[in-house]
C-alpha cells in the first residue's frame, strides 16, 4: 500500500497515537482514554514531505508514504 521511507524504527506504546507532524518529525499524543500521557516528539529522523502524499507510522514502527487519490 505505502512505500517505506523512514530508516529509524519507532517503538510504539499502548494508549498513544503516532503521526508525522508538519515539521517532519514523528510525534506521539495520548488517546482520549490515556489521562496521564503528554504530547512528545519521538525519534530524531526528519522526513521531507511532498505535496499529495499521506505520511504515517506503520505497525512495524517505520514511516511510510502513500499517494492520496484526489490530491
């Protein structure tokens, strides 16, 4: 589905949502049921983003990109 672009593996924890922010770094934010967590930047690899692609952290911990259909 997506193409693997990140070389750094992100270790995931339960109760957090992981995403690639506007600055190109991976961030984690607590889900609604996680009351004790806080927003934090994870990892040190910066991803250069392109227009028309969706960036996400896969279940294996690497960053992927996928072409958006109507972008």
